[in-house]
C-alpha cells in the first residue's frame, strides 16, 4: 500500500481521558493534578517493575537452556569416553563423572536461584521505592491544603 493511499486511523466515537474526567470533580483545596501525577508515576513504576521482571525471567530461561545444552553435550562426551575405556577405567571415570555432575548441578542450581532472587529483588525495589515516594507526595499534597 502506498503512502498516498493510507488513511488516518479514525478516532473512536467514545474518547475518554481519565485525567480530564477527574478534573471535572475538583474540590476546593484539593489538588487533583498532583494526585493524578502521583498515580501516573505509580503506573510508570509498576510498568518498570514488570519490565524488569520480564527481562530477568527471560535471562533466567535463556541461561537454563544453555545449562541444559551443556549438560547434554557433557553427557554425550561422557558416554563416548566410557565406551572407549577399559572396565577398570570405567569405575574411576564413573566416580569422576558422578562427582562432576553433582557439583555442576549444585552450582547451576545456585546460579538459577541467585538470578531469580536478583530479578525479584529489582522488581520489588522499584515498587517499594515508588510506594514510599507516593505516600510522601500524597502527604505533601494534603498538608499544603
């Protein structure tokens, strides 16, 4: 479709602006604009917290996929090594493989838990900081009137 043939998106018949609607109900001595600004900041903080959580969980999922791939490659190599070993060597190699697998599983599990905890901490910190600021802003608006 050429640029000349594109049409503008029609405005909806019902165009509602929440902030304009609330401004109709101004009460004497009550700063609705300040309250709405606080609520807008609250929504922005919740959006940022959601984005932070999404990015953290995406990184965690990516790392889990990497760990699974590494584990599969390691298992394939281990089976190849065991097949080529003599019966005496297999016993020692199996013990080493078990130790390596356990250590790797433990380390990877800890890494995944740390990533999840960091993700949660970042999202909660954003919300907590905004909540505190919101209370302070509301108290300030109410105190000035």
